C-alpha cells in the first residue's frame, strides 16, 4: 500500500472539519437535542449522523456520486425532499417546552436523514470527486476518506451537542426554552429555503 503522509491527509481532514463544524441541519439538531435532552440522550443522534454520513461517503466514493452527474434531476429531488423534511423538523421543534420535551431523534432516524440532507450529499460528492487518494485502489481510498470523515466528525458533532448541554441551564424557564426551540426551528426553515434556491 502506498505511503500517505500527514500532509496528504491534512486537506481531507480540514475539509471534513469545515463541513462537519459549520452550521447546517445536523448541527442545529445536535444543539437542540443537547439543550432539550442532555448529552446522553443526544448520543444516538451523534452516532446516527456519523454512521449515515459514513455510508453516504463510502457509497459515493465507490461510484454512487456519478448518478448525480448522469441524472441532474436527482439534485432537485434531493433538495425538495430535504427541504420538506427540515420544515417538518422545524414544526416538531416549535412544540417543545420544559413540560413537553418530545423525543430525541433515534440513531436510525439520523442515519436515514443523511440520505436526504443536501449538505451531507455535497460533502460526500466533494470527498469522492476531490479528495479520493490517487495512489490507492478505489475501495481503499473510499475507506480512508470515510474513516477520516468519522474521526473528524465524531468530536465535532459531540461539540455541537455539548454546546446545547452548556446552554441547557439557561433554558429552564419554559419561555426561554420555547424561544430557543422556535429559533432553532426558524433556522431549519431558513436552511430549507436555502436548499430550494
């Protein structure tokens, strides 16, 4: 197997960090889950995002991404489906309060959400088209890119959930919690609208 130096992996890891760390649907859900349910109950969401993102990246690196080149209409379908789901999630968030906290997203819901999350697709397609190592076979390169995404994404996702936990004590007042959840829901709606542009 060809030797890959840290400088070969640095651009890949940096891209994964930026895409995992910048605001998007996953991170809004992580912060909301941490604030409403605590870190332990946010763990299935954290793990689901990583598993779903890893499957998406692996499949895209192995050739699934070429479907989007062959059939551009798939981009539109993905944007519409993702936007509608974000609006539904925003509707769920608006009802949350101290008395009615709802249920956190399960691991499998988070895994499936990655399939319709446009930001996850952008990340996976970019990883497959820009960051696949040329010195490795396609399966090994796909595995390397996928594992790098997990190693970078897991602590970043945890940080977003912990941010929610950190502000949790400020949200003990039902009115403040409602304002927070409405703000998170509004952020999801804005993201949904941006996907439709």
